[in-house]
């Protein structure tokens, strides 16, 4: 009987294959933060310090004596209590909100109307309109106010002369003496200065609306108003939100127009807005503590009025 013995065979040696690993790329590290640091420090100093200083002043009795070295007395919430119980502050606050919302609304509507008209204009006509808007926008505030004061002048104003020739009784009418006509003049000036921004921004947004969408809506039988409402305006909604947000912030902080018109003949107490009221409390009356407290009211009002816009913008980005 023959026995067969099997000899185990060795496994073939594995051939060595060298796998090259990609070189490790070093991350940017702290370079981006280092580049952001100068701008962050500058913003913190230019925006943070005045805000902190303003908050501190609102809790102090700070007048002319403190400007000459006398230590300021800490009064806690006394400045705020005095303001809350002051009926005049609430009148100024209501007046400011109404003026802000009216001007922001009128400016946005007129500016977008001009933007829509520019879209329909021929090239040379559109260029002429844009140059006129740019000149109105670039004109210095005080220079333009001088022209508007002359237009509404009691004796030599073009507005009174024109209305009188049309049969209205406006001979010697004092536009700045009565609060309603004072704010009408102020609204005309503020809107005239603000419309160019809205028109240029709105026109830039309209140029980005796809013509295929409007043509498709037209083929489906949509009228011009329906195309504007259901196609164009939803397409530029983010831009409209930004325009509304900026207009509310700017119109809430109107100062120069109101102050100059007051100096030209307006009744100060009946035409004060928050900006001029803060100025007259601080610079005019030397009560910087109370003025700082009113400024905090103005800051809170700005946050309240702009919060819906910010919430809508954030919600649109999430969607």
C-alpha cells in the first residue's frame, strides 16, 4: 500500500506595491481671522464705543457742567422715568412714526413707478431721465433745501405764484408756519431726494427679471397688471424688502431737512421729530443725559419698525 504524502506549498510572496498618498494640504489656519481682525476692531471702535457711551450717558445727569470736568452723577432710570411720563415725547414719537411710514411708502411707490417707466423708455430718453435722477440725488442737501425754500417762499415763491394764477387763494401763504403744510413741504423734499435711489435700485432689479416669464404669462392671457403683480413683483421681492428696510431707517433718522425748515420759519415745538428733539435737548439745552435716553428710544423704535422686514428676509432665504 503506497502512502502519498502531500507537501504543503508555500503561498506566493505578495508583490510590494507602493501606494502614494496625496500630500497633506495645510489649512488656512488663522489667516482669514487675521485679515478680518482690523476691520472688526475698526467697526467695534467706530460703532460700539458710541453706543456704549450713549447707554452710559442715558443713566447719568450730564449737562454743561460735566463738559467742563465736573463728575457726572449716576441717576439710574430717572431720565427714562421722566421721558415716559412726558406727554410731549409721545407726541414727537407718534409724529416721527407717521412721517417715516408716509415718506417710506410714497418714496417706494414713486421710485418703483419711475423704474417701471424707465424699462419702457427708449434708450436716449431713459439716459436723460437717469441723468436727471442722478443730479437730483447728488445735489448737496443744504443746497437743494435753499432752492426748495425759495420755491415755497411766502412772498416770492414760485409755488404761491403758480397756485394764485390758477385761481387758488395762496397769495402770501406761509407754508412753514402751519404744521400740516410744514410736513407737506418736508415730505416733498425728502421724497424728491430719495426717489432716485429707489428708481435706480428697482430698475436694476427689473432688468434681471426673465423675459421668458413675462412672455409666457402674456401668452396665457395675463394682463399688464396681472403680469406685474404675479410675475414681476414676486421676482424682485428681495430687492423690494431691502429698499423698504433702508427707507424706514433713513426716514426715521431725518434731521437736516426738518432742522433747516424749522430755521426758515417753522414752529419748532409743533414740528419736532425725534432727530431734532434729541438735538435740541442735547446741543440746544445742554441736557445730554436726557438726550441720550431719547436716542435709546429712537434705537428701540428702529428695531421695532425694521424687525418685520428682517424676519421676512431671513424667512425668504430659508425657503
